[in-house]
C-alpha cells in the first residue's frame, strides 16, 4: 500500500517536472526575436542601463554628473547633476551656448544609433535609393526604411512618426541618406552630398536632421607624378547636420563613430 502511494507520488512528480520543462520551452519560444526588437530600441538605454546596473554596486562619489562634449570630443563643461549623462553638442565650436539654446544636442548617443546609421548607408548604396529613420526625444529608434530613388515619401515618414507615437515619443532627429548613384560598371554617376536639398529644408521633421551623404576627396598628387596616372579620388561618408534652412555642422562618419564609441567607453569605464 505504502509502496503504491510512493510510486504514485513519483509519477506525479515526474509529470510536474515534465510540465515545468514544457513551460520553460514555451517561455523560451515566446521571447521576442532579438533582431526585430533591436529595430525599435532605445539608442541610449542599452549602454546606460548596463552602466547604471554596475555603478550601483560600487560607491562612486563623482558618478552624478553631466558632461558636455563638442564634435571634436572635447569636454566643454560639466555639471554635478544628472546620472553620468553625456551630452553631445552638434558643433565643433567650444562655444556651446547656441546649441544648448536651440536644443541641437544628443543625450547619451549609443551604439544602436551608429548601427542604424551604418545600415542606412549600406542599404542606400546597395539599392540606390534614399533611406530614412528617426529617433525620438526619449531615445526610441524607428526601423530603417527604404524610400524612393530621390526622396522619402510622406506616407513613410508618417508611419515612422506613428511608430514613435505608439511609445509616447516624437521625432527629435530625422535621418535620411543621399546615396552615391552609380552606373552598371560601379562608376559614380551622381554623388549624394551632405547638404539639404531645397525640398529637405521646407518642412522640419524633428528638432534637427542628419543627411548621410558623401564628400569627394581629390587624389593626392605625388610630387614627381605625371597627370592622370595617379589614383582617382574617393567618396568619403559625411554627415550633414541641419535644421530647416539652417546648416548646423558636418562630421565625417568615421569621426562620428569614434566619438560615440568614446562616450560609451567612458560610461562603462566609469562604472567599474
Ligand atoms: Zn535630402
């Protein structure tokens, strides 16, 4: 009799155990796909939340500060408020008053922003059309979407605006590409520049905008070389920063990447 009860208990336990495993598998399957989640990620939260988690475990007296950088990555000033925030002012100048007044800055720009910029450049040149995405005031990043050959249709912009709205956010920074238009032999027919077209300046989509374009670097002539034998020039990715009809500044993609990496490394280092 006792033995029967024992066996019954064992069988019940085994079934409960199996059910737990099944439930675990269901939970694992129900986890949202990371790649789709990333499309709508906070551009600052990933790096910041990591920094915050580790910072709480160690006592640092100077972790409450906000540091202001310009586009050279130079520290312009800092205040003793905030939660180790990095404010990237969108100017190469050391005078940050104008940028602060007008709100031309990014708070804690993160690696997700770089990923979206790189994706927009890559897809834009591959498919020879303009690409668009936007980031919100709260740091949400929209998906990177394909526009037309020469413009971003208004309906697509409205869609992005709605994506942010669903998260109670609105456009701070709108980004679109000016691709290198090439022929079938991969020769550049029409380079996209980093400056707003007439149409770009008509309507403000966010507080400021980035154009992902290019600048032409002329070939460097060797002192003794004969004309036409040197290497041809090349197109280098250049980001134009503007707001309406006001051109704010430009920065090369590689400098912008170094800058964002620098700010994020600073956060992680400070947290250890
Ligand atoms: Zn444009």
